[in-house]
C-alpha cells in the first residue's frame, strides 16, 4: 500500500511541477524564448503539427527536465533511508511521467503515425494542448489535464 501511495504521490508531484513550470515560468511573460519560438512556430491553427519540424523546436531542454524532476528527487532522497521501495516508486513515477510528457509533446507537434496517436486519451490530450497553442492562458497540462481541472485553467 505504501508503494502504491508513493507512486501516486510521485505522479501528482510530477504533474504539479509540469503545470507550475509551464504556467509560471514558460508563460510568465510573452517574451520568454519558449513563447517567441515554440508558440509562433506551432500555432494552434494551421501549423500545430509540422512533419519536418526539428526535435529541439519541440522537446524541452535538459535543464528544464531536471528542474521538473527536482521535487521528486528531493522527496525520494528524503524517503530513501527508511522507505527504499517507496522512494524508488515515487522517483520512477516522476521519471516515467516526465518521459511521457516529452514524448507526447513531441508526437503532438511531429506526428509519426504510431498506434498511440490513435488512442482516444492521446487524442484528447492532443486537442487540449492544441487549444493551449491558440489561447496560451489555459490548458497547461501536456501529459494530463488533472491539474488544469483542479486550478480551473481548462479552456
């Protein structure tokens, strides 16, 4: 039970961190490099998906990914001495979720006709993110819409 609870906590921490960084760091002003480059290149209308887009135009940089993981790493480090399996579960879920958001985000903007792209959950997330590229001020979740629903930032 502790392992399951720590896995869910790791997932929630990763979702919340994704939301916070996306909303309050990347979208704090309209002048951030992310907005200037990514949102101009991948607008929510005609150019949302670009088959010949470059990997670096879509995927976050390594430093951003590491910052996204810091809360999970700190919590796992804190739990490690007494609860090794719980710490491992928490950290693993954070890592898997981070890989999920980067992979999904890449496929949103650079479709590759993988089976997952036809999945109804993936299609709903893709539309959620496409709307974000039109509105900017809503729909910050890439890998999940849960935190957007909690903070009422769903368009």
